[in-house]
């Protein structure tokens, strides 16, 4: 991958594939950035953008239009801007070189240690938590149970993907793919992953 930083730009991008914690990240980032630091942990929900906005409205996915026009259901890993596995490998390697610019997150790590990962994310974004109460407030605001019960997420259709808003809040379990993929699909994905990520030092949980 070709990483070229733009001088003078102050921007933030969330680079991740579908069904890989995307919605969770889209709630965490605005919740971290829109905190009232003077009343950390004691602020009401007046500054909470999640109350009136579905996560996809806060951070829309740039590739959706292209994906809809050219869907790729064959599990090859090819997405509109190149192979998914190449994206992951490229950003992982670059995150080792420039950890101050690229934060590489795994959904498994987010589920295992949400407090630690969210705290680290806030520091990366330049908005570290002033106290533990502020951290707990963000974790609560972005919890699956709360998001499911917010009125804005109970009805309506996503104008970008034409999916019901409520469909974005599933079980959120690591390894739930076992209940949705056939043995043949799993084997094919394992082969692609072994071929594409043979040089990686991490091990994804099954």
C-alpha cells in the first residue's frame, strides 16, 4: 500500500471492513471527541450525538456506493479499493512504523478489554480521559444494550445501505461466524487468510 501523509491536514479516518466492529467504532469516536471535559463523567446526554443520530449518519462509509454497484459475494477478499487482506496487512505494518499516526485495533481485543482499548483510543485521538468516570460514561453510552434501546436506532432505514437501523445491533460475539458460515465457506476463508497473512505474527481467535 502507498501511504502518503498530507501536510497541514488534520483528519481522521476509520479503515475497517464490514461486520468487523464498524458500528461500534462509529459510536466510540464521536463519543470520545464530543465529551464535556470540564464535567467529565458528570455531563448529561445533551452533548451525546448518539441520542439523535444513527452511527452511520455520524460517520458514513465512503465506499458504500461503489460496493452497491459492484458487490463481491465470492469471498475472494477483493473490495472496491483492492484486496481486503492487503489493506489489513498494509495498515498493520504501517502502524508499527508510525504508531502515533495509525492505531490498529482488533475487534477481539476490544471485546476482551474494552476499558483499556477505549482509553488507548482516546489518547490516540488527543482526547485522553480526565478521570475514570468519563471513561465509564463513554463505555455506557456505546454499550450494545443502550444503543439497541435508543429510539433513533429502533426504526428507520439507513439511506446508504437500505438496511433497517436496528439490524446493525446484533449479538456482537467473537466467533459468532460459526453460526452463519458453512464448513466449506470456513475452509475457503482459512485458505485465503493463510495465503494472504502468512507473514503476520498475530493469531486471530476462532
